[in-house]
């Protein structure tokens, strides 16, 4: 075994040699001519001159050795369906989907938006796009029409792939009305919509635009659609994520760098092996789903479980029963899910044979010590491994790379810098690097960002540079917008965001987007949304609003009515995922004399902490009002 410190050092100091070795984990149609072109910082180009295909590496390349092995295991406790697709089956299904897209005129570089629940067809859709060199943009099924419309407009897809409905707790959740409304709202109109009809919610197809997946699929049972070899730098997908403005950013990923990064992460980070089974409980609408439900495990020759349903239905043992049944080796989830399970009977953790399971990886939000301890003990001492990363990076920035060298985890810490990442803590005011132990700074990454990280923001190179690279004074470094400290052993501890992004149950949300949505209610004059610590969800959004007409808001009942109306607006525009837990009415909001909202002070008051220096506050009674209302 190589010492991890050496492995990491080599990835930075002898970057090209290191990554050219990792690139051997991937099949190339044309070998790269140059490993990394960083002649135009901060834009990095990886494996320049190389040609490959993401779908080839996830599916076709495995046909020679493992055609009959399980590739995609679809389990729905919502519709009680369970189906295993071998690599051969998956290859056939992906070609059928690709043939439908081709019939609709989709070619290399075209965008295809995917708005689907966790069903096997969503995986076929993503892989079919990659096969054709089309750029997919998956939108989380929990988002509603306004969120969807902004993404349709920005991605300008030729085709949208969707379904009649998702399902939650056994109840159908219609998608089609939200999609139709979003297309109406968007200035860009897709030429076609492919509809997967699960028969969960009746709908009327739009003539000339909507095509039925089952009908089209039947025409292409044996159609062969070869992989389109694309340049390593060709975009594979965009995925929208929240920032500090109301407009979501389309994180753009390349093809070659992403394939290499994932191929390398499977053995080195997740210790997955070809023939094994990976079970990631995220959703394809999030980055974790892209990297570790779909592409990563398949590239690594592993079977991947795609699970539609709740973690506690039919009971809190459902995930562990799947671990037993499918001999899962690697499991990946989020701390919130574990906190949900914590409320169930702990005996469910030991009811099933979990001997196949090597480790449980958790990511997306801080892993609190009680939760880590509970699950570690409940699973009889199985390794619980925290990993810290972002939509932008596509794979972990910090963790313990046990596949390189076994090392202990520390509770509360995601671990050390992952190979390829030149992580630096810097002072936010001076940009000075903080090298001492336990000094708090902003977690930054020195360029070039490693393979697999975002290339740019879709259609907006300027925003890419100004958002991520120009925030630290006197330095061109990538900011994660997270505060952190590093201890004397090199373990990092994440201390929360430096910006207005909040994390609700592992879902990343922008407070500005929620504020904009709330402000569209005719009786709202002004609003501030903050993330407040929550025992179950990590954080919840709380809104403090000023009503335009307060004459009706004389009692609690009246306020509750307006609160419910505001929540409905957010539900219908952004989706229930963004709904604030409370909307509290005030007559003024705490601001600086120059008019800047003091969100941090509001948050501190809500969390019963000291709001800090308030010398710049314009109207101190505003904060007092909030204090009075939240007790
Ligand atoms: O604040 C950090 C938090 O989630 C943000 C990224 O969220 P997202 O783009 O949705 O990507 C999630 C990919 C796993 C980060 O900036 N975050 C993510 N993982 C952790 C975390 N905070 C603490 N510990 C983690 N392991």
C-alpha cells in the first residue's frame, strides 16, 4: 500500500504523471495528447485530444466481461416493482432510448432536460444522452414549475424527458401539470416531450409535441445506436445549483475528466470492486445521484441500486433488507436519512445479514457526532465514512481514502484533502493562507481544479470566474464558500457556509430564491429567509415577512391564513422542498444603515445565539421583534 500523504503529494506535484495513470482506468477511442492544459486559468482542460464516451465506459465496455451481471437494480416500494437489468439489458434499453432521441433529431451538443422520478427509465435517459454526446440536465422531481421553467430557459433543451407522476408514501405526485406549466412560463419551448406513462396520473398529451415512450420504444427493440466518440472536454451534462442570487447556476461538467475522476474514486475512496453492488440512496436530481447512483458504480463495473421510496416504508428496515438481498458492499446516504432512521426501532439495524457491507458513506451536510455514533454502533462497528464535496466538484474534496491507505476517521471531520485537490484555508479578509492548526478560514482549492470538477457555468464564463475565483482578496483560488478549520493531524472540520446558501435535509437551497418566490405574493412587501439549525433536517428555512396590508393581520388565526398562502406560493413555484418551516410577520427587518439585510443576526437570534456586533444596525427594535416572536 502507498502512503496516502505521498499519493496526495504526487497528485499535486507530479500532476500530469499521476492523472495519466488514473486515465488508464478509462477506455479511450483516442488517447489524450496532453493531460492538463491550464494555460488559461482558472479554466482547466483535462485529457486534451482524448476522445471517449461516458456511456461506453459505464455500459458497453463491460459487455465483454460481465454482460450477464446485474448492472441496474430498480426497486420501488412505491409501486412494489423490483427489476434487475444486466449490463446486456441495460445496453439494449439505453440504445432504445437513444434511438427515440435520435428520431427526434437529438445530436451531439443538443440539450435534453430530464424531469423524472427515480425510475429505471431516468437512468436510460441519462445514459442515452451521454451515448449521443447530447448534454443532459436533470431537474430534481421535487422542484415545481417556476424552478423548472428557469432551468428550461437556461438549458434550452431540444427535448424533455418526463413521466406522468412520481410517488411518495404510496400516493401519486403528478409531474405533467408542473411540466406543462413550466413550458408555458419559459421563453424557450422544447420541440418534443417524451412521456413515460406509469399510469399513476392521467394526462392529456400535447398534440405534435408529446410522444409516448412505450410506443416509440416498441419501434426500436433491436435498433443499434453506436456511441458517439466525443472530445474529452465535450460537456457531458449541466446540473443546476443554488447560489447567492435568485438565478440558479448551471454547473457544466466535461466528459473525459469526469469519467477518470469517477473511475478513480470507486477503488480509492469507496473501495468498490467490479462485480460488487453499490447502493446510493440519493436522487438522480442531485449531484450525488449523478456520480454515485448512475455513472460511478457502472463505470466501476458494479451493480447499482436505484431506489424509489421512503427509508421507513414499509418499515425502517427496508434499506438493510436490500443490503442483505443484493449483497450490497458500498452504501452511500445522507446524515438526515440516518436521523430519520434513528427514530425507528434500532432492532431493524441488526435484523438483516449485513456481512457484505464494507462501509457506509455519508455526505451532503455535516455529520453530527451523535448520529455517527448511533449508526456506527447500530451497524456493529461498520466503518462510517463522511465525505465532503459540492455539486461543482462532482466527487469528494475531503474524506478518508481507505482504498489508498487505511486511516482512522475522526468524529465530526470528513477527513483530509482528497488526491487531486490542493486545498488551502485562507483568511477571508486578507487572502492570506492559514497554515497553523485550528485556525478558522475559508476552504479554498488552488487551480487547476482536478478532473471531474465544473468546467464553467453553462453559457456564462464570466459568472464562473466572478462567483468562484474572485472572492478571496489578492488570489485566484476557487472558493467553496465553506468555513473550516484543520487540526494538527490534517483533518478538516466544516463550520458552515460563508454565503446565503442553506442546507435542508441535505438539499442545497438559496435563500434568495425562496425570498423572491415569497415576494411574489401580492400582500408581501419584504422578506428575509434564513437557515435555522434543526435537529432532524440539519437546517430549516424560516421566513420573516412584512405584509403590505396589515389591517387584516390582527390575530394569530389571520396570520396563519397568510402564512399558509405564502407557503402555497413557494410550494407551487419552487416545490415543497423549499417551503419555509414558518413565515413570521414583522413590521421591520434588521438592516444596516446602508440597507443590507442582517441575515446572520436573524439566524443567530433564531438559534438563541449572540447576534454579534450590532453597531451598524439601523433599527434595533427589528431584531427584538424577531426575538419576541420565536420564543
Ligand atoms: O456546505 C457544504 C455542504 O453542502 C454543500 C454542497 O452541497 P451540494 O452542492 O448539494 O453537494 C453535495 C455533495 C455531497 C457544501 O458546500 N456539505 C456537503 N457535504 C458535507 C457538507 N458539510 C459538511 N460535511 C459534509 N460531509
